[in-house]
């Protein structure tokens, strides 16, 4: 009987609660809250920007709407570079060149800021595109190294053949026919890190000296004095008595008649070739066409656009009368080859 009484009391409570839940008339709607911050990237961020302050070498920043970015740099003597990157962008921040920035846009001004940098840029729709800043060239042919070992040394060209030491140390100059890819040999005195230039004779470096070598029998004809503390990375004979070369990350000249050595400027060059009154300098994936008079100046920059090449492995450049060749390293196999360019 007591149980029945408890059940009846619970039922009565539920009926009262249900009757209290009936909907009444709809009250007036309250005022809306403030709009939240948009997570959409500001479309004004996309386009071409000219650096006003905050970057000493970069002249322009290009941001495409697929988030590809290009930093266009210009250095002393007209050396130009282009840095390509995929940026990560939110409504307020951009991750660019391994650095995170907050960004704000006011009219035509873009500010990139973080704890250490404050970069100001102005919108400039007339700024050059990346393909106007540098000229893109491609690979059109390749010849595998005859040694399959490290071979990023400067190369020369004579009588239809590329001259290449192709290993280190080397007592052999490999002469590679650019048409048939056949290889012949010229035995030389052993050289270390041997870079080659072919002019009136073969000029071959070994460590910090340059040797003149007979193209007929490989015998050493003459030698330079010690040219620096490091090794000669590249060389090119201009005229008959003006040998340009790179050592210790500096460009220098040596006169084989007087033995005068003159330091020109700082640059790490991995290959040189003198063609048609211009000195061509290879550095990683860049080739600089340079005038030597009245003053030294880069007049054109070429970018070797090939994802199969490891740019850090490039070393050596020569000209076959129609096209340039470089020494390059394959990204996948790490093997060295001679690569013919569309330049």
C-alpha cells in the first residue's frame, strides 16, 4: 500500500512538471552580438610588392593566390637572385622564408612584423615578374660521368670535346665528344680538385695553383704561384694574359706573364667561361653574364630551371660554340653528368 502511494506521488509530480513545460508566446529577439574576426585571407595580400624598408637585398616580393611567393634580390655589381617558396597564410599571419610574420594592409602598404623585423612594402603592379627578373633556361641533353664519382669541377671545351677531370684526385683528362658522347683520354700529372679551361693550351688547377698543360701529351708547361689558401674552384682565360679565377670565395685575376694577382670582389663561383667579350659565372643554379669593361657589371642572370638537379652539386661551365654545358648532380641518383642547356 505504501509502495502504491509513492508511485501515485511520482506520477503527480511528473504531470505538474509537464504542464509547466508548455510553450508560451515568443518573446522579442535580443540584439545581435558583434561580428567575429574573419578567417579569410585578405585578397589584397596577393600581388606584387616593392620593398620600402626592412630588407637590404630584396627589392620585390610577389605573392600569388596559390600562395607561391618569390623574393627578388639584387646585390652589388648587379647580381640578381630569385627565391621561390610556398607560403602558409592565415587572415593575420604569413609564414615566409622559414620566418613567421604578422601582416597588416592599409591602402597600398603592407607591413610584415615580428619580434625582430619590421618590413614595409608598397603595392606595385608594374614590378617585374619572376621570369622577367631572371631568364629561365632548361636542360636539353646530358652525358653521364665516365667515373661515377664526385666531379663538380670546372670544365673546358676544345675541338668538339669537353675536357673534364671528373674525379679527385685525377691523373686523367677525360675528353668527351658532345655529339657522339664517346670518351678519349689525356694523361696528365695528378691534380687535386682539378678545374679546366681550354684556351691556347689546357689550363688545369690543382689545389691553389694553376698549371698550363700541353693538349698534345699532357706535360706541364708552366705553373702559377700560390694563388690563395684554399683551392681554385673555377677559372677562365680572358685574352692571352688575364686569367680570372675563384679561390677562398673571392674572384681574382692572375697575369701569367708578370705573375701579378689582383683581387676583384667576394663571390663563390663554381664555374667560369669567357665567350664573346663576356665572362659567364656559374654559382649553384645561377649563371651570370658579366661585362668586364668599362667596369665589371652583371648584364643578365639565368636560372637553371630543372628540379632533377641538385643545385648545390653544380660545378663547371663551358661553351661548345652553340650552347652552354654544366656539371650537375642528379637529385635522385646523386650521380654527376654533363648537362647541355637551352642557353
